[in-house]
C-alpha cells in the first residue's frame, strides 16, 4: 500500500507526515481489501485545516473529507475514521450475511435426493 501525504498553503513537518502515514496504515491494515494507494491532502484556508483522503481499492474507490479548526491531528483522525467507516460498510455489503447456497448448489440437491 502506497501512502502519499501532500500539503497545500502551509508547511508540514515530518512528525505530522509520519503521524498521517501511521494512522492510515493502522486503520486500513485490518481490512482484507486490495488497497493499492492512499492519498492524503492537507489544505489550509483562513486558519481552517481540511483533510481529503482518496483510497484506491480494487472495486470501490473511497473518498472522504474532514474539516477541523487549527488542529492538523484532529483533521487527520477524522478523515481516516470516515474512510475506514466507508470501507467497513463496503465490506458488509459485499459479504453474504444470509449464507444462502448458490443457484447451482440449490438445483444440484434435488437430483441427488431423487436418485436415492
């Protein structure tokens, strides 16, 4: 997983950059998705810090945005939490909760019972 952190309109020190990378790695490592890249963009406009996260997942691109006032860490935490919630919802939709057999398996059972 390739994680890129970029900044607009202000300078970012390595401590915050490493925090953003570690937060993304920790949040997305629990999912069994094929995440190829994660882009985090931090933007400052009039003392308001906005964080955008774009994750390239195999079948489902994830985009999340967060806005925090004068706190970079809060913006990073919120955007990572929103993106991980979106990935969790996607996995829940993708998973078969009913455990229903497939159409081929359902039609194969009556034939074996009829032969007995």
